[in-house]
């Protein structure tokens, strides 16, 4: 494979080291690798004996990760997968006690700073958000973006982390942001298993990075299997670097430098990573390091044994080529150490790992034991005062004797005790109720908090600034309102960047960015290829590194390409790190009514159900959209803004403070007051509803029209529920399929807002048909709610309530 000829500059360069220094480095590396292996072995036993839920480990990958760690510096980033424990130990971004704390799901972020017990083991993260929402100095720390289990799912994020370094290096307006970059000289390290290189996310990311020329280093850990599936069923030629040769740079072209090295060859690995990362860091050239001949001694995970699918010859080969065994043999043959010295090291390492495991287990179990005894005592106290003494005593005894009891056992026992004594009024029962209320609050924080950042910088805390209009306010196309809004923000905040398909040169397909690239440059307003998944990943990585990206997906229908990143990665980021990481990305897209199956979609149920962790904004016009952007760009949480496709050329007044006024999130607006029926809708359909309202007025029917403005959060002031107290009837109208977003809205109003108690008729929905909308105006009329549909749906509800006054139309 091609190799860089750059001079090695790593501290590992043997020409700059004495033999004693070299020996110390090697032995220390072996110790870290051996401790990591012992952690894997012990971790598997803990799972198989029922002391932990599931285990997946990095055994067999130790030596390559030791080499990779040598090239990793402060300011660098990792976006990897769940085999990288040795790398995390070697860089100091994690340690053995944290490894075991996560295995035992300790919800204390001091014990498991990566996830607070929310992720299964070997899912790593460093905390770069302070409790007040401010950023940690990322230039001074080694940084690890939070892992996800969906293999390959982290690759788009890796692209964004690397792209940030390119912007920090090339955009001189960002030089003041010293806490986020070391002059753009950071490398984003990505790791992935050979099987997962078959994922489309890998190939899309690989191509995008080659086009953009960003400092991204991908390591492929190749052990020839993906769980039980061999490479011959995964990869053409059974060799990912072989089939990616076409990406190799040549004759001044863009592309990659590609390296290939054996996973058990310590010296070759160190030299390869030194050369590859130096090139990547200094020249901003993406690199691929294909690490072959790796092993996986314990199989894929604790869910099964690899003896079931590997041949005896393969198992024998893996045993002989275990990377730690090969390193051990080399150390002895090179006189770096002796067999006796290594035996002492290994004995001490085993003891140390076992001590870390026991301490981590005790730190959680000791707390739980105290809670168990306290809970059992409270149940006993209640037992002595009620008739069902024996049943309660048995509950307490069963709780005390429970093997490996957890908080589900304490809370579950109390709830059962309260059910058994539901007719009792003794003081001891109230004590138990008070205990349960207090524990519910604690457990909400432990297990249900931080879906959003919940910091003072949250967009929910952005002050409301009303739009100001002069008497002679200009009336413009909606697209021009947005353009003025974006122009104001790019002038105000140098960290804001925008990118997507056709965003730059032509100013997006609907001209919201018209003229802005020529004004602010192509580093800030940028065209991308057709690659929705990595557009979102690009935005996520930038947002994690202190920039304020607006990532555009041209049409709402095509958001589906990026759902893996949106749903699995961004939406869960704050939650799965318990507020330790954030990515305030704004996704700009457009949808609802236009023409054709793939340009008029409104999959809002899909979005609202899979993207919890995003603010979901559905403005009815471009002025409202501008107000939402003004709010979001002053906050620190991710959001999607869905502009109405058929609203760009409708006329609107230009506010004087077009970049300053704000539309608050979760604040529903009453567009028209009425006493007969509450009609809730959003986006493009609101124009149809308002048109229908005018005709209904002539029929003596006065509807109250409410625009929630955001679906998440939804109507936090209970505007819809309050309206129902007046009208007693509810109609929800949207362009999604039946039972999708409309069902969500009904649940919010009827259940969350207690609207059920105000109803005197069945709540109704008016939606699009089950199928996607056909092409043309006639197709739109017959497949999505029309003015006629709205009028007749409202009238039918009035007919049901008062048929004498409102006789049936048909």
C-alpha cells in the first residue's frame, strides 16, 4: 500500500530515545493492554454470572489501540465504536473503575462520566459541557464524542468533527475561538469494525471526507467476521482497503492515503500510526488505516460463543496470533524484558483489575444495600399497624433476601405494599407514600433527565421579542423575509455556517440564501453533494465543536435518508451523556404541499415519534420561521424547522427587527377566536383552515383556530385545553397520514391538557389519505385536506351536535 515519506515526529521515534526509555514505554504499553484484556475477561464473567446485564469488549484489539493512542493529542477527537477500551485507557480518557461502573449501570456521573449508567459497557464519551451549559476548553482536553451501538452510525458525526478543524484552520474569523481548536491542527479519529464497512453510512462518509479533504483518520479493526458472518459475505474481495484503492491520492488529486498493517505487529503499528496521523494532521489529508489479522478471543459479545461459527483451524490461528501473545513474544526475543518479569507484571495487573472491579461493584451495591434495608424497615413499620401484616412482612423479607437487588426492587416493593393497604389511613402508610414521592424525583433525575440540555442557554429561556413593523413596512416574498433574517445572523455571529444541496451558488432552491455566499464566502455558506446522511453528520460534528451550523435538507421527504443520525445519534446525545455533551444543530428543510409523491410529504408522525430530543418547529409562514430561527440561534439545543413549501412567494411584511424578534418554543397562538369548535392545525394547512373559517362564518359557525407553532414542545401553556372549555369540540387537521401527527396532537390535548373533561363530542381528525400524495393539483385535492374538506368536517360536527340547526349537507 502507498506510504507517506514524511519524517516521523512522534515521541516514540526510537532515534530520539535511549533503550531504557524505549523499554519503559513498551512495558507500560503492554501493562495497559494486559489490564484491558483482564477487564474484558472479568467483564464477561460478571455478565454470565448475572451481575451485569450485557457485555461487549475490545479483546483482541489491544495492540493496535495502543499504537493509535500514541498519535492522539490534546484537542483531537474520537468517534468510535464499542471495541476501543484499550485506546480509552491508554489516552487517559477512561479508566478501569469507570469501565466497570458502566458495566454495572451506575447512574452517578462521577462514577460513569460517559453516560451516568445509561449506556451499556464500552460506550465512551468525555464530558465537554459544564453544568451551567458552558463549554469545556476542548483545545486542552482529549475529546471523545459519545458512542452509539448502531454500527457505522457514528461515521457521519466523524466527518463533522474533522470538518470543524478545516473551518478553524481556514476561516481566520474564527481565530478567537481558542477553546475549540489548536489552529485547526486536530485529527478526528474514527474506528469501525470490518463488517460495518458494508454500511452505506461508511461509504457516504468516506466519499464526503475525500471530497472535503478533512483531517479524518479511519481505523478499520479487521478480525474477518461480523458476529458470525465471514468477510466473504461482507466485502468484495474480502478486503476493504483493496476495494477502496481508487480513493488513493495521486498526481495532485484529492482523496486518501491508505495504510495496511497487521494487528499483532507492535512496531509496525506504531510506525504506521505515526506516519499516517502526521500526514493527516499537517496536510489535512484523510487517511485509512486498515488493521488486518486481528482476533476476537471471546467472540462478539456475551450473547453467544464464537466456537459455534468459527472453524477449528481459525480458532487455532486466532490463539496463535493473539496480539498480546505476539507482543509478549517480541518483547522477550528483543531483550526488552524477561519471562519472569512479565509474569510479575501480569500477576500485579490481574490483581489491580480485580481490585478496580470490586471497588466499582461495591460503590453501587453498598448504596443499594442501605436503600434496601431502609425500604424494608419502612414496610415492616407499616406491617405492624395493619391487618395484612403477614403479606407485608413477606414483601420486606423477600426484598432483604433478593439477590443483587436494585432500585426497581425497592420501589416495586413499596408500590406493592401501598396497593395492599389502599384502604388504610395509618401514619406509617403516609410515610411510605412520602418515601415513594421522594424516590420518584430522585429516579427521574437518575434515569429520565436531560433529554435536552436544560441549561440557562436553552432556547426555552430566550427572551420573547415581538416583531416591530413600521407604518410603511415593505411587503416582500416570504423567501426575502428569510433571506434578510439569515443575512442578519451571518453578520452578527461568525460561528454560524450553512450548507446543503444547492445552498451556496444559487442560494438554495427557494432562494432563502440568495446572494449570501458571495457576501460571506464559501466557507460559511457551502454547497454539498447529494448526501443527506452526512449533511446531518457534518452539522452534528460542527455543533459539538462550538460552531452554529444550519444543515439544509432540500425536501422533507429526503430527511428519511438521515434518520439514523437524527434519531440514534443527535436526538439521544444529551440524554445518553446525562447532559455531558450537546450538539445545537439546526436543520432547515421544507415540506407539505407541492406536487408529487416525493416533494409534498409531511411525515410529521415519523419525526415527532423518532426525534424526541429535537425541538420540532412547524411555522405557518416565513416570518414565523424567521422568529423561530432567531430563537434557536440564541439557544443551545438541536431543532428542525420545516418551512411551508408553498409559502416562499406569498407576500409578508418585513419586520424592522427581522434578525432580532423571537417566536417562543411551545407557545401556541390563537389565530382566530370562536366559540363553536376548536380547530388545531399547523404549517401550510393553516391557510386552508383560515380560508374555510371565512365561509363557515357565513354559515353561522365560528371556529377557534390555534397554531401550536412547535410540535415539540407542544402548547406548554395549555392554550388548546383552555379553548376546549369554551367550545367543547375538537378537530385536528394536518397533512400526515391518519393516526400519525394528528394522533399525537389529540393525545397532548385530550390527555396531557385534560381536554377530555371539556369535550361533549368525540374528538375528530382530518388528515391526508393513507397513501403518498399523487402529482398535480387534482391529486393534491383528493389526497390532502382541502377547504371543502375542512368546511364539511366542521359542519358535520355541528350537525351531530344540533341537527335541527345544521341539517346534513349530504
